[in-house]
């Protein structure tokens, strides 16, 4: 438990396990409202259910009205798409399906790696309006879980519960006055840690090649320009003021060096490469084990 003596509310949502810790037990009404937010987000953004909003865009091109959170999500993705030269893209869904990470979790490749379509060829995303010129499989998994954590945090704060801690299967948001010590999972052995850090107010998110991995070296972090899983990096961590930013930047570190991202984003970071060396920002308040 991140804050001893606090009450925990655990549930499953958007394909992952959540735990929200608060100084006292959340009321049934508060719990219900949080679950509604999770259900609404899933209904809009899940590519694993045929009735979601973005599932319609996968079936036919056209104009779609997205929920309010799209106004923040779109510009963030567009920025990271530009910085990564198209490698990080919300259009990666078709590439993931090609390699078996599909709605049925077949985990069996349907053919060779498939590059994602170019944003400028098929997509216009302006605020909450999405216009597509071809069927596209959108996947916002690189930032969506973080954004949902921020939405849940905002709901708690609006209800007067300003002190809280959210654990979205390892993506963390600490909105409490006291810091939390966090272990950094070893990228090759989930039972071990490569270091620890102290998380104050803010978010810490990770991305790793050993999570959502299957088959012969296949995992969920694909280069949009090739459709091939990234091989040079095995894990990354990002600390930022919002969970959406930290979540997105943890994935972006697989494609763009942290020093380059720091030119446009305020965050701290750690990247672990497949050859065993690590790079990190001076502000990353962690201790790596030798």
C-alpha cells in the first residue's frame, strides 16, 4: 500500500487493473462515478470492442465526433508523431493486429509487419472532430491509460478528495502530500528491480518490451514506419506533471532520445537499452542498482 492506513478501491477497466487509494473509504456514489468514467472511456477508445466509437472508424471513413478528452489527446499525439518521424502514431492499431495483437488476442501474426498509414494521408484530428479518408485502426494505448488516470484524479479532486494515489498497473499518479518510494521493475525479470525512486506529487509511467509480449520477439511497442517491434530499447520511465504526458513520453523514449524530447516537454526520464546501458536526465530522482 503506497500510503499506510489508506483505503483501496480496486477494479478492472480498459483491459488493465486499477487501484485507487484514499485516506478514507470512497462512498458507493463516488465509486460508481469513477466506474462510469472508465466505462465511457472504454466505449469511446477501445479497439477491442466492435461497438466503440473508434471501431466505427476502422470500418468506414468519415467524420466522427470524439469525446471532450480528444482535444488534449490529439495534439499530444501529433507532436510526438512529428518528433519521432512517424514512428509513434495513433494509427498503429492495424500494425498491431497484423502481428496478432488483435481484438481476439490471437497472438498469431497474420503476415509480415505492416507499416501504419501516414497521418497526413488518412487523418485529420481537430479538437474533438476526427475526419478519416480511409478505414483506420486507431490505438491510443500509449497515452490513453494515463489520460484516464488524470480524468479519475480530476473527478476525485472535484468531489473534495484532493489526497489520492492511482495505480494503473504500474502507471502511477501521486496526488498526495507525502511521497512514495517506487521500485523500477527489471526489464527481463519482473521479480527484481533495477533501482528505486521517490515519487512526489506527479506521475511516473513506464513502458517495457517484456509487457504485452508474445511469439518470437514480438511486443506491443511498434515503429509505425515499419510495423516492426523496437529492438534497441527494452524499458523506459518518464516522470511528468500529468499521467497522460508521462505515459506518452515513456513510449516516445523508444523512438526519440530523452534530450530531444526535453526540448519540447518538461519531464524527467530513464531509458534502458538492449545492450545493457542506461541513459537518464539529471532530474530523474532515482537510484540505479549496480
